[in-house]
């Protein structure tokens, strides 16, 4: 991972009525978010993104495909997206990705499992 996001939960809003009833969260693993950041946000090709993550290109393809499926399902079905867990290590902050500061009114968030825990 080249960054640590400050926002870990996104939820749909139904025309001023809050979140849909009985909507389950879609869990996006931290490495799935990283694959979206590299491929879609930074517009890296798949080979470069896989290399940056230290994984094979077929593994990157499986991760990005699953992340796209989860995001699409959450958007279509009105599910919240929660970012947590996975198998990752924060290596170096990536200067290409600006990370907004967390609102000081928000409580600190946990970060799931880091590799080796």
C-alpha cells in the first residue's frame, strides 16, 4: 500500500431518508482499494500496478475484478461500502495520491489486519 485512507465508510442516501433499510455493508479489503487507486485513480496499466503492489499480474487482475464487482454491487443495490481488513503492508506514502485530512470531529478509526497479524 502506498497510502492510508482517512475515510473508511461510505453509505447511500435515499432522497433525504438516510440509508436504505436492511442494507448490508459491502466490505472492500484494503488491497482492493489499493488496486482501484492504482488502476482507476492513477490510471496505471495493469502490469505497472501489479508491480507496484508486489504481486503477479493475474493476481492483480483477480483483485481489481473483485473490487469492481463489490463497488458496482454496492452502487446498484444501495449498500454501504466499508473498507477494512485484508493482507497488506503500508510501505511508503505515495506522493501521487493526495489524502484529505480526517475531520478532527471524527473519532480515530481502526485499520483491519496488517500482514503477519
